[in-house]
DNA sequence: TTTGCCATTATTGTTGACAATTCTGATAAC
DNA sequence: GTTATCAGAATTGTCAACAATAATGGCAAA
């Protein structure tokens, strides 16, 4: 028996994919940067076929682009794509917000407050990695309250797609602080059973990161795209 | 040089996945039925790792379920899941219908008419396989006109998830005829630039297959689930 | 200096063999 | 007759070596 219990391979695949996802989101891996299977394999101490599955997962999420015999590279989203994705996100997230039963259960509130305290702490100490995780957890918990897991799944998948577009905001203190405030306001709206306010907050919560990304993109590469 | 040009493996994976998808949808593969990797591999004359990727794809689509060391089996959707998925489908498809620019381009109409003629012909001669394909093509073309590929992608993925629930309707002449009539009506609404009618048609188009599936499921397994 | 070609290297794709696990059916104990 | 146990078969998971392809860099010709 090994000292460390041997994980099921499915779990290892997920783990590798998650770490790579974070590194893309946080901008440690730049667009166009290639993902070399063997390098990743040795880094995570897994076999190459595990890395292959993880990369396939990232491809499905839209974070990475694969070309036959040329491998995978971090994907670059065009401003148009970003706009389209955010447009659908807005529709789905407001839809979910409209379906959250009000008043929410005390447990749901407690969970959100719990997560949000972690998020606030991460923002406080400038830990963008923990901030990213807590942010994702908050949105999952919030929209999870709508009671339709399939809707939540779609929201998650769309959020994942633009994660790559968030490296510009995920490390920016101003945006992080703003997100934190938004989250607290959402919790207040839930407590007050103010659906209109909640929906509005969800909608407005999306714009800043979208606009920041598009602006920085157009600045770097010109207005085309 | 081979007589048949050798396909890229990515294409072969897709092809295998598509055929298996059809067989699940048409009920040739029953729920709980296992998918044996080697059998499939020899049937399609591909290597096992190709089959594995294809099955992983089906798992992502939600058509099969995988268990560690036990393989994949056709997935059974509970009535609750079906209801939840259709609820999101309705939201997304009406959303897309609302975004289709009116009046539509003549080319778009021509394309839809073209596809729909194939669909009608398939219904006429009772070819459920061709009917399934044409039906899918019609919906892709229709919602594709909304101009947001990411929205279309979500609609497709949701449709795929409940494909397995459609084996009851996909082979039923009454339902096929009804779908055919609905499609023609949609084309008419497009021609008339009658958005309200179009949206209504899209919404009502979904109910029959959902209700039929749920009813047959509850009849077979009782009202639980 | 630049450009085109070629050999070398780096990387991905494919394969078959083997290991680990689960399923099946027969046998024996109760 | 039923249940427990176990060997063998069937099936999935893992691996390392090999093949195929694309990237790299050097060298010669202009």
C-alpha cells in the first residue's frame, strides 16, 4: 500500500485540469502559449494519457485550442466572442436569479456569507488564487439556489469559457473589491427578498469584467476582431 | 496511399460518437445497456482509445454514465431531470427566437425549406434515422439564425441531453408528423416576420416530446423519480 | 544579409501488451 | 433450496515503446 492513497485516475485528470485552468485564468499561462504534454506530465507526476484527458477537458471548456499534431495552446477570445458569451451569461444568470425562491432558506444565506467571508479575506490579502476560487464558489452557491442544476451547469460552463478573459481583472484590486461589494449587496437583497434588486445586481455584476477585458484587448491588438 | 483517405483521429472520434448517439436516441441501445469498448472498436474498425474518447464525449453530452472500472452504460433520465432540462430549453430557445433578425435573409429561408423538405420526406417514408438527422439540422439552422453561436451551442447541448429521452417519440409517426407541421409553421412565421407567432411555436414545439416521455416513464416505473 | 533547403530535434498520435478490477458461473456448505 | 466462496473469464485502466508529424536551426546559394 502506498503512503499516499492512490487516487482514481478520473480524479487526477480533474485535478490537473483544475490547476491548469487556474493558471490560465490568472494569466500565468499567456494566450498562444503551448501546453506540452510531457512537461505537464512530469510536473504533476502523472502519465501522459492523464494529461491528454485533462487537456481535452480544457478544450471542451473552451480555454484551450487543439490542432492536429500541433498540440494545445491557450485560447484567445476575440472581443466579439466575449460580447456574445456575456450576452448569454446575462440572460442565463438573470433567469436563474428570477427562479431563486424567496425568502431564501437560512442555510443558503449562511453558506453564502461563509463563502463571501473567505472571498473578502482573499481580496484583503491580495490572494488572487484564493479569490478566484471563492468567487467561483459564491456564484455556484448563489445560482445553485435556483433549484435547476442543469441551468447552473450551463452558467458554470459559460463562466469557464470567459475565465481566460479574466486574467486582466482577476488580479486587479479595484475589480476584486468591487466584486466583493457586489456579493455583499446580493446577500442583502436575498435577505430582504428584493428580487428586482437581486436581478439587477446580477446583471450589473457582469459588465465590469467584460468591458475591462474588451478594452484591454482592443488596446493591445487594435479594434479589429 | 490508402484507397480511402485516412481520417484524422479527431474526426473518427466524432463519427463514432455520432453513430452511438443516434442509436441511443432511436432506442436501439436501451437504458442500462452497457457499451463494451472492444466490441465498438472492432465494429467501427478503430482502436480502443478512439472509442474511449467517443464514450467520454457521450458522457459529457449526458447520454451515458461511466463508473470506474465498470464502463459506460446508456443513461436513464428521471422525469424531474427531463422537466428541468426542458424548462431551460424553453428559456434558451425562446430567447434565441427573439433574437433572430426579422425579416430573415432569403438564403436562410431557402436553407430551412431545403432541410425541411428532407425532414418531411423522411417522415413520409418512416425513416426515423434520417428524420432525426433532418430534425436536428432544422433546429440548428433555425436557431443558428439568431447570430450568437454560443447560445446555439448551449441549445444544442441541451437538446443532446434529452435525445436519450426521445426514443419514445423519434419513432412515433404521430409525433413526427406533428413536428413536421410545426416546422412548416415556423417557416411561415419567419416569412411573415411574425415574431410573436414564431416564439410561441418554438415554445409549444417542445411540450409534446417532453410530456410523452415523462408519461411513458411514469407508466413504466411508477410516479416516483 | 537574406532566403530556401535539408537534417535534426521536439512533440504529438498510435499501438499492443500487460495490470487491475469486476462480472459470471460453478461448487460446496448450510 | 439457498447462500457463500472461489476460480476463471470478461472488461476496463495503465503503460512504455514506436510511428508520424511539425518545429528548429544550420548551411549554402543568391
